[in-house]
């Protein structure tokens, strides 16, 4: 998932348009994508399957086993570094690529990471860099070493940005990753895995307004959105170990460009192959909604909630699905169903105070539209009592005086 890390610093082509009610169940049989991985051993292949199913603990164990067998391989070290880092990002609810498609991530709250985990991330980063740079001292144009160093720098960028909140170091490492992989492609144009970071950066920089490029220090990165998308598409189709990352990024960018059929086909494949990855299922539901396929989106959100309640996802974010479902109902004028969806968030263990406050306010608005003023007032009072956001508290106080009306 280091492509998501690249996005953060600047979360089978099956027959298209399958209905949402055919999404995989918790017991779905599936086969991992046949990725060309390095080191090419059973432990690494099994680890990738577990990793992309968000089963981080066993994935870490498998990557550790591979690293013990290949202690001098920077690829093996990078794999372990990546899953340790992504586990922390997902645990904090920050594995959300949409947040990072501009500079909003600069205002994201600092993540709390255990001191021992932070130390391990730093040690693995140092180890991976040393392994790559030792090879580069022997052979400056070693494309594998250049590629591996670029991956390490990309992972270091997200660690510096989200965990350490050291933005200068984060941007420096991100640009270093881009430059390493750009150099790989100059030396070996068919090195498909290197096309992902280069393509992602080309797309993002082309999509950013000029003032945000200045903020991100990326004016020296050239390219365009179409060029970036095509580069990522080539990596997605090549079957390398970044092909899952490439498909993830490609589906996101295609959705931003309103190219929904291909984007939906990609994300459906990812969710079919990795049915325990909540983020893939949630992305498919969101894309169905964005493309106007509302009944299918509603079915997909409900399916996610049902699967999550049965324990299908090691890292479920069911509150996100409930909020999105409520917003979908609200957009359709189904205020009762929207209120019920927003109210359900309070029963979900993963919801934080900000989400709880927000959904209480939204539920209150729905009750006002339903002419159930007593229920609305209860929600607004709960917001005032629990909100840490003065803006929401002020809005709740205003709505206590005057019922909510649609703008």
C-alpha cells in the first residue's frame, strides 16, 4: 500500500456493473492475485494476501519470517516496514486516500503511536535505506536498489508526515521517492512497479491548484493527469507486487475524473479478491453512489454493515458506512431512514467523539424535517453536552431556538 502513502503526502477485471447484492460474503472463496513478489517465497506471498485483507498481525509474522530468510534484501525489509506502518495508520482511522488529494492532511490531528512501534518504524527505515545504499555504492545504477530506496523514502514520508508531523522531512522524502523511481524508469523503462509512484505524483501535481503546489514544494514535478493515469494503468496490468496499489490508486483517480465504469470494475475486483478488506468494499459502495447507482450503493453499504457485524473485517470502519448510508438516504429525501442510519453510529465501537457528535446533529436535523421536534431537541442537547467542536455546539444551540429547515 505504499502507493497510498504517496497519495497521502502530495487511502480482476470482473464483468462490470455486477449488482451490489452479489458482493462477497464473509465466507467467500477467493484467490489472491498472482503477484510477482520479491523475495519470491511462500511467506511473502501469504503475507501479501493477509496484508491486503487487513489481517495485519499474521501478515507481520509472515514478513518477519521472510526477512529472517533474506536479511540482506531491502525488499523484505520494506515489506515489514510497510505493514507495521499501515497497521498504525489504519488503527487511527487515517487510511483514507481522499483526505490526501490536496493539503487538508496538513491539518490532520497527530496520530498516537506507541513508543516501541515508533522505534521499530525508525529502525526498519534505517535498515532498509542502509541495505539499498550499500548496493548503490557498489553499483550506482542498480535499478532494484534504486527502486527499493524509493519505496523506503515513500514510507518514510508518510511516517514523517502523519506520525512525526515533520512536514519538511516528509516532502523531502516524498520527492526523493519520486526521483528514485523516475531514475529507475530512465534506466529500465519496463520496470512496471516504478511507474506507480511516478504516475501518482504526476497525476496529483497536475490536479493541484498552483498555490497548493507551492505549499507542497512540487513545482519541479512535471506531467499531467492523463499521463499519470496511463502510467498507473500500466503498473496495474503488469502483475508486479505494486499492482494492487496501482489498481487502488487508478480506481480513485478514475472516479475523480468521472470515469466510473473502469473505476468500478477495478475496485470490484479488489474487493472480490480481498473480501476482508473493508476499505475496498467501502470504496465500491462510494463509487456506486457517486456514479448515480443509488439502489446498488444502498445495498452495498447495508452489506458492509451486515458483514461487519458478523466479524468479516479485521479492520472495520462501520461508522463510515453508516454515515454514508445516512447521507445517501438524506439526498434521496428518505429522512426516516437517514435518521436511523445516523443514530446507529452511537452503537458502533469504532466511532470517535467527532463522528458521534456529527451524527447526533445530523439525526436532529432529520427529526426536525420529520416534524418530531422533541426527538430533535434531545439530539441537539446531546451535541451541546458532548461536543468538543465549538462550531457544532453553536449550531446545536441555534437549532434549539429554531427548527432545522432544508436550505
